[in-house]
């Protein structure tokens, strides 16, 4: 991702330096109509909406190959898809590449449109270039102070503090802005304020039901001790996407906490088969086998966990426990 970000930044700098842009406003013909439909579909933030948005944006490009907003629309959409996959440690590279290629075209045609700048701000945010996201969002807000999406991006890039009034202003302007609702829910989740996280995830899910939102809501319910509710959310996620590895993993973790070890192992095995890159799945698989007194399997999964989590500081507590359990299982003393 860092290499792609450097390439993206270089393209932006080079285009601005060469002054290759037109300041013309975009056309009001067929391309504009298709783009508007695509943007409306995108803002539903549902899997179906994303697919419809891609179709409409491509229709707009077919009608006018130099229609910058349609390329920008594809750029921001693919950056959303890539970012989520990056977060859950799924294959994300092709989505970022598609975002990069489309944003490059939009910027080469007309970088001065608000739609292009907004897509650029989202892309910077999803590539973890917070400084550029802040600068771009502030540029939008200097001309359009009530742009809810730019307010959300600015808030997210500045650290996602749930007490920052910027996020509430964004939601006052647009109460149905799904990224802001999800972002605020996640901000509360990370502060372990799970009831508030639950509230904002539910608000988002009512507007834009998706496997991702059911998964987020299920996680919030786990930490409130509502295991049956969490399982129902993960089942809903799998009903929408039967190959959703994250839902299987979190279902397995829920079963583990419930003491249903066979169900935990089955769900975690399915998760690993779909996405072998999540350390959490290996850790809880090891824990499940450990509690079931299946030493050989527990040892194997603890070792796999330690290998796959190497260099990821977020798993430091799990790493410590895994090493202790490995030593205990092998009859050795930890150093």
C-alpha cells in the first residue's frame, strides 16, 4: 500500500505542476445523468448499490470518455472496497490499483471539480495519508462549509475523536451519511463504549444493510455479553455473503466465549479456509483446541498464530499468552 501511495502522490504532484487541467464545468448530457444515478447508488453504501454505481459510472464514461466525475466516482468507490479489505486483512491490492488508475484519469481531466476533490480526499484517507486528506477536505470546506462528506473526512483524518463537534455537524447536515455513522460507531468501539457503538452501527444498518455492518454490530454485541444477538448478526452477514470470512471468524470467537468448542472450531476452520491471513482466527482456534485438551492441534495453531502475527503490535497480548501456553503444553518454563 505504501508503494501505491507514493505513486499516487507523485502523479498528483506531476499533474498539478504541468498544469494539464481544464476548469470547465462538467457537461449536462447523458454522462452527467448516468453519473448522478451512479452517485446516488454509491451513497446507499450497500453491496447492490456499489455494483449499480460501477455500472452507471462506466456508462457515463462510455458516453463521454473525458467525463472526470465518473472516473472520480470509480476511484472513491474502489478505495472504499480496498480499505475495508485492508482492515480485515483480505486481498485488497487490486481495489487500490483500480482506485489509483481511475483517480489518475479524473485528475488529468479536471482536478478542480468538487466531486473530484472529494474522491481525492476519500482516497487519501483510505491510503492513510491523513495530512493530504485534511488539506483536501479543508479545501472543499473553504468553498462549501456544509459539505457533510468533507466534514466526515476531516474528522476521520484528525483522529476520529467521538467528542469532536465536526462529526456531529456532518450528521446534522446528513443524518443518513453511512460512513459517518460507521466511523462514529467504530470510534466508540475502540474506546470500549460498546453501547454507543451498537447505537450508531444500528442506525447505519437500517439505512444500508450489508455484511460488513452486520459484522460490526455483532462485534459490539459480543462485548456487551449478548452472544445470541451477536450470532444472529453474523448469520445475517453470511446470509448476504456466504463466503464472508470475517463473519465466520467472529462467529467462532462467539462460540468460544460461550464454551461451544466444536462449533467454534468449525466456524474458525471455515474462516481460515476463506482468508488465511487473520491472526485472530488462528489464536482462537488454538485456544479452542487448548480448552478441549487437544494438545497437538493447539500447539500447531499457536505456532501458526505466532508466525502470521509477527510484527503486528495489536496482537502483543495474544502473542504473550500464546508463548506461555506453548511452553506449558511442551512442559517447558517460559523465559
